[in-house]
C-alpha cells in the first residue's frame, strides 16, 4: 500500500514519470528500423533440360511439355 501512496501524495512526480515513460516510448518508436520496401527473397527453382541433337519441335513435345505437366502438379507452385 505504501508504494501506491507515493504516487497519490506526489502528483508532480507521478506526472513527470509518466511523461518520461511516454517520451522514451515515442523516441524508441521513432528509432525502430523500418524499410519502405523490405528485401524479400522468394524461393526459386530453376530447371534446365537438354536433348542433344533434337529439333525445337522434338524438345517441345518430348521434353518441355511433359516436364511442365509434371511440375504443374506440385502444390503451391506457380509458373
């Protein structure tokens, strides 16, 4: 009970302590590092497929299309 009596009987000290805490909070908030456009690294998978001696049409029909179909089934992936 004596602890609270200190604040009741000394209103000026209570106000000064409250102001000091408020000013420290405002100063701390202003000093927080905030980036307008933070750097975000998105996960990326790069796939390379080759078939030596194949024509572009053969690559498209035999390699690229089946590969795209199988990779398109992965949940959460985007093209």
